[in-house]
C-alpha cells in the first residue's frame, strides 16, 4: 500500500480532495440544520468558522515548513501548531471585542503617518532599505511613495490596521504608569550596593543521626503533599522496526544525481528552473530555491551549510555541501553587509533502486499484517514472519517526545494516549526505520500508590526530621557563640566551617546565597560587624555576620536616571498589558469544538 500510494500520489490526492469536498457538502447540510455545525471556536459568543481556522492553520503549517525545511509534520508538531493558531484566534477576538468596547479605531491618516515614520521591525532589517548596514528611512519612504506594488501596499496597510489599535490599547492601559525617582534609586542601589559577609551554615542533609520513619508517617505525608508527587500518564510500548537508513550505494547515487545537476547548470540552464524541478526542499523549491536574505552565521541554518557558502562570490555555485538533510548546491545571488541572498538545491540521501523496492514492499506487508490492529498478538507473528526482533518495553511519557537514541520518533507520544491497550499503531515513518508499535499497558496520570514512590516519600519525611534537628543545633550554636567577636575565628575554634562571601550585590549573590533570599536580605540589613540570630532558610539554618558594605554612587545614578526610567517603563507597560490579556482570557467564555468537529469528519470519511 505504501508503495502504491507513492506511485499514485496524484490520484490519492484527487480522492482525498473529493472526500474533503463531500465532507464540506455534508457540513453545509448540517449547517442548515444546525447553525453551529461549522463553528470551531466561540469566544464570548463570537464564532470562528472552520474555513477561517483551516486557512490560518495552513498558513502556520507552511511557515513552519519554510522555517525548518521539513516537508512532513509529526502529530506532536501539528498539535502544537494547532494550539498556537487557536490561541492567536482567541486573542484576536478578545482584542477586537475590547477595541469595540473602548471605542478604539484607526483612520487612513493614522496609517499613512505610521507607515512613513514608524516602519515595522522586519522592514528595518531588510537590506534593500539599508545604507551601510543601517536602516535608511529615505529608501523606505521612497518605496512607499512610488516603488511599492499595490499588493504590497495592501499588506502594509493590513499590518498597521492590526498594530495601531494594539498601540492605542497599550497607551490606554498604561497612561498612568510612572516610576518615581525613589523607586529608580532603590533599583539602582540593588544593582550597585555591595556587601561582604561570613556565614555559618547548618545543613539538614548532613545530619546523619538514625531517623526511624513508620509507614503511617509515610502515608500521612503522601496524603498531605499529593501535588508534589503527581505524574503524567505513562504508556508502555513495544515495537517492530524495519530499518530504512541509506547505505554507501545510496550516498553514491545521491552524488551522481548531484553531478548531473551541476553539469546541467554548467550548460547554462537556469538555477531557478532546476531548483523547481529537482530540489527536495519543497518550500524553497517552489520559489526556484530562494532562501531569501540570510545573515552570516545565522544559527537557524546548519553550520555545515553556512560554512559551504563562506567566501562564495555572488553568481557562483558552491561545491556540494553535506548537511544532515543531504547534499546542497548553493548560489549567492547578492551580498550586502553581513547578509547574503541565497538559493539552493537539495538532493537528499535516500534509499534507491532495488533496495528501496525491497524495503517498501516489506513495509507494505508489515502494514497489512500488523498495523492498526485491535489484536496486538499480530505484531508478534509479523515479527517472526519478517525475522525482526520485538523490542523490549519502552516508556512513553505523555506530552514528551519519544526518542530512540539520537532519533526522535514522530506520532508515538500522541497515538499511545489515544489507543486502547493491546492495539497496534499505524506504520510510523521515521528516519531510521518504519515502525509499528503496540500499546502493552497504560498508567494514568495522577498520584501513584506509596509502594511506587516509597523512596521519594521516605527521603522527604527524613529531610523534615533532619530540618527539626538542624533547627535545634543552630539554636545551640547561636547561644554558644554569643559574645564572641569574630564569627570566622569562633567557628574555626570549634571546628566549624564558616564561609566568606563578597563583595556582592543584591541581584548577583554568590554560591548558595542565590538560593536563600532571607540571607541576601540579612546581608544588606546588618550593620558592619553585626551578627544575626538563626536565619531559617530554604535549604538550611544560618548564622551571618556582616564584614563590609559599599554604597552606590548617587551622582552616577543621576547621570543615567532618565535612560533607566525609559527602560523600566517599557518593561512595566509590557507586563501590565500581558496581565490584562491574561485577565481577558481568564474571564472569557471559550468553547473549543475542534475534537467534536474533526471526530465527526473522521467518521464521515471512514463511512465513504
């Protein structure tokens, strides 16, 4: 089946398209009978139709493929993108409702003024609007006045129609935000005041007294601290793997294919035409291999890829560049500052010829005999038939990607929590192999019984008892050291380790002080030479002595005060807007009907 699907991809597409159209027709009938039939989301009564959701989803899928160069998406990635699209739609609808409630709108004059004076960040990064690698607003304004095609002007207008109301809402929400000098000075002091201290720690974990703990104590602790021991659902699976990694012959075939492409380019055939026909990167291939402007050293590209274009002059085609995706031929179309305009042709290293036919024929048989079966025993018989080992048990944690060695296997961490115990999966196509999984058992999410977490609970109860002993020891030490002048000397005389820290600021405390906010507060609250009582911290008990203080320079603060105010105002405003949006979301009445709709769709397709 898998071979025939690849061979007849065009016809499969037409069949699926026909099924989808039929489903839409059924959906339209349902819509007549039930007005909510095609509604994916309701946000405070405002509806999002399935057509809009699917259009936005397709755009998001395409953007992901363009950014990652990945043609196929795993179910985990699809689910993440779907959730992101839903969140965006919800936020947009909530903002639209707020704009109407507050009377926020945008005029044509506002759009023109904003476009002329406040170009979007992506425009400012575009090399065509730069002079000497710096944004040149004159080039941008000339583009707006006569150089921009109508389609691009419409896109620019849409950007500002979306952004200007957001800016007005931010201004409305943050008009009263002001940071007084006293607060600025306090923040500056936190960054520049410094202290030096001596600390005598008493660590509960280092107390080695024999501490008996009964089962009743363990049960009580687990009942009282249930949230600390909650765990996600865990599936236990086995699988059969049919290897499909390419070998040396496949690599040689890819290089031969690449040589034919290079010869074609050398004869003068346009790079763009060859890329559209030959490149396995379907996203850039549709654009003639165009990758757009890329900064030198861009971390989103494979390091070997960027190394392959180093020193390449505009108009020249690189030697073959090998990356994890296969072989690339890269051409530099233009260079400006630290940016390159690139095109490439990707030739992947994949199974070839007779070996490919053999592997896919076996994959078809494996799919027919063992995939999507309610009787999991069929996987054992298929493993024997193909002389493939049945794997040992593997854990699949809900919400976490499933990995085998250095490979991430797609779909499994979604399928395992939708299937019934004993069922087998569809054939999962991953880079190293074709897989069929079987769900052998499932442990639901929640708090496990004591027997399964006994050691963790025992350690927690013992630590509580160690803390009580540490408190008593610290009180005894504080009493014994009362009246001594030098904590370090007094501690050394009794064989106790006393740590010295500093100078340090409130915002950058060293060592374990960074985990102990009460110690940091005490370090800046004590007078020089003063000693604290016992400070009960997060990880232990402590006695502290101040050894020195240095105060911040007020004249240096005055010189930078307005810059500091502007930076903090921006952060505070953003935080307030974020809290406001979270509040809107929390109060909103949101109905997400995706599962209901697409379950109905799947049932309709299965009935065809």
